[in-house]
C-alpha cells in the first residue's frame, strides 16, 4: 500500500511539473541606469537551461524558450556594470520590460599615463594562444539566423534567409565543421541570372537551383581561426601595427591592424585578458560560386564570451566578382552553453541536408526573435517581385518543397531510396532540436 501511495504522489508531482512547463517569450531592453542609454551586446543567460542570448544594437532582446519553468533564473550582465538576476516569473511580473544596470564605480587615487607600447608580436602570440585554448572544441549548438542575397548588374536576383540551428560538429569532416539547418526558411532565387550558377547533378544534368550557402559566413570564421591572425601557426606570417588604445567601461582595448599580401584587416582585443572582441577584414580571398575561384572580399566577425569561452555572435561576408555582388551573414539568436552530441549516424545525413534543405516557411514565427528586415528589403521586394507573384507570395510558394525541385539528382551513386531515407532522418532530427532550447 505504501508503495502504491508513493507512486501516486510521484505521478501527481510529475503532472504538476509538466503542466508548469510552458513556452515563454522573454522580451526587453537593457539600459544604463543613470543615462538610459541602451547597452548593446549585454548577455542574457538562463542558467537552468544553459542557454544565452545577447541584446542587439538597440539594447533589445527577444528570447523564446521551450518548456521553461517559472522559477528558472535569468541573469543579465554587461562589462563594467553590476549584473541583474531574477526568476523568469519575477521578470514577467515587472511593471515594464526594461532592465536597468548600474555602472560599477571605481575610485582611482592616481592615474599614470604611459606612452609605452606593448610588444605586438608577443601580444598577438599570446592572443592566439588564449583564443585557441579557450574556444570550444567539442560539438556545440546555437539557434541562429542566416541571410544571403545577390545582385547581378546591380539588380537583386536572389534572397534567402532562415531561422535555424548552427552546429559545430567537431572535426568529423575537414572544412565542414560548421553546419546550419533551417527550421523556418523563406527564399526567392529562381531568376535566370542566378540559376546560371547551378551545379551539375549526379546524372550529369544541370540542377534547377543554386545550392544553399547557409554555412558560408560560418566557414569564413574557421578560415580566420586556421589561417588568419588567430592561428598559432600562420600568425607569424602577418605584420601587425597598433592603431589605437581605447577604453570601453574602464576596459582597456587595443585596435591592431594586420596585413599579409592582399589580406588587410583590424582586430579589437581586450588588453588584459587577450579576449578577441571582433575581427574586420577589409580585403581577403573569398570563394565565388560564379568563377569557381577566390576573389577579394570583406569579412566582419564579432564574438561573445560565456564563461570565458568565445562563441560566434555575428558574421558577415561580401564580395564582388565582375557583375555579381554577393552577401552572406549569420546572427546568433540563442547559444546553448552545455554539452551537445552529434554522432556519426546523425552527422552525414545532416551534411547532405545542409546542401539541399527542406523549405518550411512559418510567417508567424519571424516576429518571435525580433529579427530586423534587411536594410534594402523594400528594394529587394521591388526587384524580385514579378507580375505573377510578390516576394511574400514566392516565399509561400517555395514552402513545403525541397530547396531543389530535382534534389534526387544529388543522390550518391544514384541510390535514391538510401538518399531519401537519410534526408527524412535529417528532417526528424532537426525537428527534435527545438526541444534543446
């Protein structure tokens, strides 16, 4: 009898906990308590779920959580300010959605100004060493937003973007460490000017569309890590120059320019911790799908640090190749900070799925993450709309279909059943990923 009573009580407790779990939307703005100025890139961490997000340039955040509990704790931090901590239910019950952080006041008795410059070669050596040692080498996952667009002869011929999952898989396959999978995708890329860049399928015929380049910006981060100024091996081939020393919230930073042949750029580094804030390439080789070779483009990378571990916050790359102009970018939405696994049987179907994803457009979900429209969205709408369909109607028309109409032509060894089975496995796996967040 006691055992039956115990099991009954346990069942009731589990039902109550299950009912308490719910999808929660956290929105707000993080500001300076004294000036009211927004704080961009402030960190919002949900400790119980091991997820984190950052505010945008307006200090705003939008963080949807699946299966959250009211007593899950959120913390907000920004360098040079006191942190904020509160339960989710406490935050949702506040009068407004503004989180005001108080600046940390430090009283200095004496300030000495020194013209002494750091030993740049030694400083960059230590920066590369700290970065390579602290970066996460095991698989990890984030929810993110990717966008790509292209012009030919100064008119837009394609536009695509997705809310989905960015996975760092480890070193399961060279040059494919990062994967991105759209969960909510909208695209317009059927202009003849763009489809001319389509690849050849396994049957020898030209495919109906150009492959998704959802990992393009993320791949450029890997190139910067392995061959750029953050590479312990290749760093020695760069020349460095200290451009300026400046402070952000009493935090000393160096702006250091670097060059190597046609490669030119600038890197922002915290002077005391050697943490890399951002890297900007003014010119670097970037692969072009048009000429099937590398052309000169530009690249910007921004990092965030969670428990002293660097994660990708934003990446944008851009290049011109004769009459083609191309942009690709990635923005972090939610970073998962604890362990994540991606085994061999899951990885290879996902790799193929990244090339030709299934397009599922859910208009109502785009508002959840407060994703700003592209700065030229009105121009894109005008130039990609046709007499038959507006851009939005094209998004809807593509939904429920594979990226390529003839995607089965990609099947290795023309084994259609094996290929479709793997693609179905990838779709099921991606559906399960949302539970992580």
